[in-house]
């Protein structure tokens, strides 16, 4: 790194530190009295949107209290906004559901069908920028020297343009594109890879540029599953990567458009010393964590690593060893940023009172009318979040269930548990995603297998109906005992959900089945969805085969070697 | 027998795959095809001799299709067996790939 880069990085970090301190102070202040902040936030939002189509229709101008708003506005779902979003994204209409300019649409895939477009306003962008850049930086500042060298940025930055002129893609891509000037000063790889115009082999390039930088201080990813994938690619391809580093080239078998390859290679200096270091590490590696060996100054991994990604985070921890910290980002969805972590290595996060207006529908509530507000939630209870955001969604049911874990100042802290769309309920047992995940994870521990991911099909075509587990395992031995795994997962699920055990005993649910998926099936699913236009940042792993397309896909990829 | 038989004629490449395209074989198959992909805009993949394709193999087809799409080129899959065609149909690949 030259002196100019070092100076620039130092200034960029100083600026981030300064902004981080400001946002942290603001968070400290607004979390003291969340009821007051939420009321202020909502009433301002309503006032600012009184002249929109929806504002006039619902007479926002006359709404003066939170209760009036909750009485006037019904609970909503995506279908309530679909027509408005079409007009906004395709025809560029404004002031429809939000007065804030919408310059971007995020893509949400909730099945294998058509993706949903989620408006992302400039107001939302500003909030996200504060917390995802500045506040996260403040959190990292507790780690000495976390900012002395570059980070590896693996966030997918590709954006497309809609007929309205707005962009479409991941919201993280939008956040990044707005700070493009500083990106390549504080991150690798170069801009041609971070904000690409065309498809190339991103995984290899992330691995290559990451490995070239011996001094790497942190890794930034959409979610931890992607970084795990990079680590596996490195393990499998380290010889080729070391050769490329030594020669300052990108192997010709790696897909990169010709003009981009020429630009990238012209900036890449051969580095025989680094190549030798890496060959020594991989040649002599025993059972030590790999990441500190290849990046001795690595301090932190930043990305979504909670709930459905927790299995990937645990595997990454084995690569990282005990000294590398995880900044597990809070609840981030295309609808907005719900919460931020209050410390490193914690899955607990605090709701942000100036980002979204939150309502809480108790888990298993009989009616949507049972929502409570932020000051009314009870510690230890689970709720579905219902949100009003800065991009035109009012009292929107998110299907996301959180547990209230405590408070930060006076504001509830939460742990994201599961998506209620993913529940399985054959005979009143209602197994949610959280208990299913726990059962499968504990089975994997008991059977000593390296679980990649899992899904469950509630088979109602047989009598009695039954659960069918499909698991993908990394490097599974040919003599793996699937029966033992089935017994273990049944035992674990019975302990976590005693009603499931009762229903099996009384015969209203049949004996479960377990199938092994071919290796790479989950990655294939991810690749297919991104090819259809999903952003990697918004793709969550499939755990419930609750539609025919998902079912057909995963059942087609069962590994026959383990079927009896 | 080689798993990949490749003919390159200017911007056209024809690849004949045989045997089992599984997790173990996929990296070398991809590497073999990729080495000529930069100059290819018309890709034909003949599966007549292919008896099995796993998730890893399907990822290769998807990767190649992405690359061809990016160049606005064309890719055709030919002669899949009934079993492989069934996998394409079940996974939705028949909606993404051009299959003859």
C-alpha cells in the first residue's frame, strides 16, 4: 500500500469514526424514551405523507395520535401495494404511497415465483447509511487496530435500471453505489469487481483479491454463508490462487470479460513472496483455524449471521478461531433496517426508534387487532413485527417473529427467531422454523456431520401426514447412517415441541423420513435465484418446501446413494 | 474416456460430456470448458453420452448460461437422456436453458 492510500484510508476512517460517534450518541438518546420517539417518528411520517394518494385516501391530515393512525389504517400485506409499486417502478409515478423520492427498488424472493419489488426511498437510504456504515464502524472501534488496513468487501454491487429510471437490486448495492468514491480505498477487490457491469466469476475474484492482501483487517459480506463459500473455494483452489498471485494474473479458466481482465491484470503486481507464504500455510496446515494463518491481522467478520444463517456462522467461527470478532448485523430486510447490535459477537439487537414505527402482534394471536406498541411489549415473549416505514408501507405484516430479550436504555432488544410463513402444522403441533432449526442442528452435532443446510416437506399426500427432512451435508461419508440421523432429529424435535411427540404417539402424524441432498444443492438454488434477478443479500435459505416449485426442485436433487 | 470432448471453431464451441458429472468431476469439467469461454459466443453442449448430472453439474450449466447471456450469445443443450431431462424439468432448468 502506498503512502497516498495510507493517508486516504486514515482520513476515511477518521470520518467514519466521527460519524459513528454522532450516530451512536443519537441512538443512545432516542432509545431512552422509545414511546416518545416512536410517536414523534410516526406523526412526522404521517404529516409528510398527507398529500400522497394513500395519505389523501386515508385522510392523514386529520390523524393526530398513534391510536387514530392504528384505527384508521388496516393491517396490510404486499398485495395491498402491488399496483402502486407497479406504477412507481414502471411508470415513474411519485407521491403514490410515499412522498419521499424512491430511487431504488429492492427485490424480495419469498418463493421460487415472481420476485416482489420493495420501494427503497432516499429517506430509508439515509437511515441505513447512518447505521450500516457509521454505527457499525463505531461498534468495531472497540477492536484495536481494526482500521489499519483494507477490508475484503464481498457484497454484490450489481444494479439494473427500471423503465422509471430507478435502480433495482440489493439495497446494500445501493448503499455501496452511493459511496463509490471511497470504496476501493478502503476495500478490496477493485471497483470493476465490487460494482460490476457484467457477470464474472465473483467468488474466485473475491478469494484472489482477498488472499493478495496479507494485511486484511476485516471481511464484509451480505450474509455469512457467502464468506464460508469463499473459504471453501480457497481450500479447494489454493494452488491456482497462489500461482495467480505469484504471476499477477487471473487464470484463463476463470470467467472474466476480456476487457475487464486486461484492466484488472494491468493493475496487479506479481507477488512471489505472498504466494510462497500461502503455499507454506496450506502445505503445513494441521487442524488450526485457517483464517488467522492466512490473514494474521484479521479482526472482524461483518454480515448477517443470525437465525437462518446461524449454522453458517458457526462453521465460519471454526475457520476464524477465538480471536476474530463477529459483527452480526441486526434485522435488515428490504423493507428497512429494524435493529442494530449493541455489542460484537451478540445475536441480540436493539430496535431503532427513528428507522421504523413498530407494532407487535403476539405470537399465536387470534386477531390482527391484538397488536401492541413498543412500550407495551413484555420481556421474554415472542411477537410478529408489523411495521410502518419510510418507503410507503403502513402497518405491514412482516411475518418475522422476534423474541423480546431485554432493553437497551429504555428500548426493547430483540432476537430474530423465524419467519412465520415457514411454520409447519400438520395436526395442531405447529412447529416453527426456530424449533425445526434447533432440532436439525442438534441432530448434526449428535451425528458428527458438517451440515450445510436443511429443509422440510410436510407430506399430506400420505396417511397419516408426516415430516420429511432433506439435509445437505459437506463431505458426507458413503457409509453414513441415515436411520440414526432420522432417529436423532425425531428425538430432538419431540423434546423441543412435545405436541409433535404426542401427535406421533397418537398416530395423527406419521413417522418422519430423512433424505440426503446432493452436495451443492443449496448453492445451486441460490445461483438459480440470483439468475432470476434476486439479490444475494435478500436470499434466505429455504427451510420449508411449502410450494410445489420448491418441492420439485429439492426432491429432484436427492442423493440416491443414501436411499434404501 | 475423457469426460469432456471439446471442439472450438472461432466463436463457436461444441462440448460433448460423457459419464457422470458429479461433485468430484465438476471442477475439472468447468475448468476445461472455461479455458475457451472468453472467445465463445455460441455454445453447444451435447449430453448424449452423459448418464448422470448432480447439483454441482447443474451449477456448471447455469454458470455457462450466465456467461453466454452476459455476452448476448447463445447456448443450446442437446440430447439429454430421459432421466436428465426429468431433472431439468423438476428443477426448473427447462425454463432457463434452451434444450433440443
